[in-house]
C-alpha cells in the first residue's frame, strides 16, 4: 500500500476521507497486494430482522378464505342448548408480522396463522442480550433493544468472533444474565426464549442482522367469540389446569441446545386477566401464552369457562353463555421450538330437524352481509330470528355480496362457508331442503308472474297458526325447554321458523341491478342495512320485493341442476334449486280448509337467456345456513 501525497484541495479531501470511521482505503503497489484495515473499525452493529416461524403445520388456517387456506383441525364440538364450543389443536399461532401474505393478513398487521418461512415481529421494544466470544472465552456482553440499531465497540478489527443473541421477547427488566459463569446459562420460568448465533470477521463485515429462533415450546390458549358474532364484555371466569411446565438452561456455544429442568416443574396461574387481544382492534379473540422446556408427552390441559358475555354485532344484543362452569379438555405433547395452539371457538348452535329420514342442523336465523371486507367478520346470523326486509339479507345464487350480482370469480361462492370458523357452515343441499318440502315445481316469476306451484300436502313436520301468518314452522330440537341465551322455549330463535321475507324476482328490477355495478346501491338504496320494503328502483313504480313480502319465504340451496325433466320443462340448460313456502288452504284433500304450510323445492333458470342477461344473474333470496360439520 502506498499513500500518494497530493497538494492543495485534493490533500484536504483525502484527509476528510480518512477521518470517516470504518472507511477502508486501499491502493495497489507493484510489489504488495495486501490490504490495510482502518484501526478505528472496531465495533459491531446489530439489528433485528425478526423471528423465524418454524411451524410445520402452516397450511392450517383459521380464516380459510383463499383456496390455499384450510379450516382449523377441529377435534371435537361440545353442544349446548344455545351455543357450541369447537375445541381444536394445531401448530399455528396468530403472530404479528410485517411480511404479510395476501389472504392471510389480519387488520392491524396481524397474520392469522404465519406459514413456514414467514418472519414474525418481536414485541415492540423487546430487549436482547448479545454475547461476544473469542473461542470459548466471553469477551463482552451487552443489552440491546429490538427496533434500534445497537453497537458493541472495543473489538479487535482483525479478529473473528462468535456472537450469540438471547432474548425473552419482552421489554421487562427480567432478562438473561449479562455475565454467565460458563457457556451454559440458566433461564427464567415461562419465557419466550429466542436464540440466534453466528461468526463474524470484522475485516469482512461489521453489520449483523439477527434472525431469532424460538427455543422453548409455545402453548397459546385462545378464546374466540367471532363465531357468535360479538365481542366479549365483562369479565368471564376462566381457569386453566393441567399445565406442567419446566424451564431449563441453554448452551450458548453449542447451537442453543436446551436442557429441561424436569426436577423442578411449576404450574402458572392463568385467569381471564392473562388473556390479551389477538388483534388490538377487537375483543372477540383473546389468547394467553405459556412457554416450557418440557417435552413430556400427552399433557392433559383443561380450560374452564363461565359467564361468557358478548354483545351481538346486530343491534348490540347482549347474550351470556355458560352460566355454569364448563370444562374443555386438550392433550398436548410439547416440542421445542414449535407452537401449540389450543383454540376454543364459541359457535352459535343450530336447530335440528329430522324429516323424511334426513337430519339437518339449521342456523337459528338468516345470514346477512356485514359489508366490511373483513375476512373473519364479513358475515353473521341476525341476532334474532324475525321477519325483516333489509337489503343485506338478499343474495343471488352463489353470490358472496348481498343485493348485487356475482359477475366476477371473487364475488362468487357460498357465503355460508365464509362464516367464522370457515367451513363450519354451508348452504343446504337440495336433499336437505327436500326434507322440508312436500313437492317440487318451477318458479318462473323471473320471467313475469309467479308460476303455478303444484298443489301439495302440508310440508313434513310443519305447523302454522292462522291464514296470514308470517312464517313457516317446523318441529325441531336443539332449543331449550326453559331459558337460554336466546330466550324462552317459545322464542323465535329457539324454534325452526322461516319468515316470509319474500324475494326479488321482477325482470325490470333484475335488469337494472345487472346494469349497475354496485347492485341496489345507487339504485335508490343508501346502504345495505336499509329496508327494501316499499323501495322502488329509481323512477319505476315497481316495488323491489313485489308482493312477496309477508306472503312467502324463499332461500337458496347449494345445488345447481344440469339435467332432468324439470329443466327440460323450464326450457333452459342450467338451473338451480331453492326453497319456497307460504301459508295456504289449497290441498289435495278438498275437504280440508285448515291453513297449512305449502313448501316447494323450486327450480329456476340460471342462464336466463330469455332475458339476455349475464349467466350469473338470478333472483335474490334469503340465505339459511346448515352445519357442514
């Protein structure tokens, strides 16, 4: 190396360059190609890139809203008169990540379940200790803070070092020791132990980006009320038993090998206060974490719940479930570095009908579109089962958006499958609807007036009070004989009642909806919560619901029709089935003048060629979901 002396401004510039810390100045001579390192480059700069997610079950998704997502591995559903509890275990925990993947992000930057390879964020302001070793000799150690670059100075610029980063992923004062007596360090109890290590040569690099691994087993116990459509209010009583945890020690220089201290197990006390929001914006999913070095197989954990109160999003209706303490059991075999997710999904319970040899579990009320683009909370069942004509409850066939047609793949599908937990509900099959009807026929009102549905006998297990009643009722089980969260045994929500909310079938209205990209919004409708009763489309004098409201009930099946005599009679290539019911006295028995429920499995045209409309344009009906599992 030769320093070439320059005069004037050039010499001043050269001196300024030499004054910059860490700058490496080299030049070649004819007889020496070696490099000189600036003696001031004696520090390492650390930053944190996050935490590796090593879970092997990353395909298990709780929101399940894209084709790559799958529903939670539900092991058992406990059923009660007003609510069910889906108890499940998987290996994916909700984490905060800046590496959100399309279709998996929660609001507020929370990933539903991080897939393998996705980097988790550390707790904001979390502390970590960096140990610098020369061979097996500890040179120095320093506490640093995630989110801020930290430096360790006073190192030999020409030396190589082993660095180790250790953290509890917390900003608490209780942190790993800065002065371990050996290469192995004892760890505090119930901590999310994070570890990373590597080697560095200051002559080659002085910047280190730390990517941590989880070293203990993480067990997350989550209480989730999205499936009963409300946030938790008050303070439910929660207790957890069976936790048999252990801390241990970690070998800093041997790849972070963990040795569990099984001789001194401990049991933490968890209560509702131990549970924190999964997403800070909502109080409908709360989780408590514990951490253990023990890998004892088949640990039996029980979570007891009592007086769980929520406010339903539809009208802020207050409900309380589990008025007596109710235990739910799990079995867990912890694995070091892995996550274990114990999920308690509170789910609205169904009403069960048994007819024509078919058992069907029905939602207590119709589905509605919350119109919020929330992957977890986009749909709900109305808080009460009653007659209503809100726009958010009328859907086209296989449409995901209320009051507008499904003209793109993204808006086409079964909305029941999107009710949380995804895959728990679906639209009924034609066979399931047939268990409520006594005949089938054509519904041709999409081409004009209501077609003549076949004269029929009363629908099986149905009952009605008087002519002019506003609902069809079926014998059902699953309600209550006393009082539950839905009221008394005679309440609408504790009985299988299908209200005469009508449907949208008029050709002129359907054409107008099809020509407007926002459906009924923009055609005289201000929002999806608005009432359709008495609403006319823009300048027409045609009521949206025609004369069907208070006269008939109608909802969809999930079943298309591709062939058969009814389809031939309809004169079209593709059709779809629905349910249609009204109160009448017209029966096959001419001497019977008592009112009864006349229910028909209807067939309608899907490729409405006679209208010259899009293939996906259909009538609009209510959606009544059934259990898929």
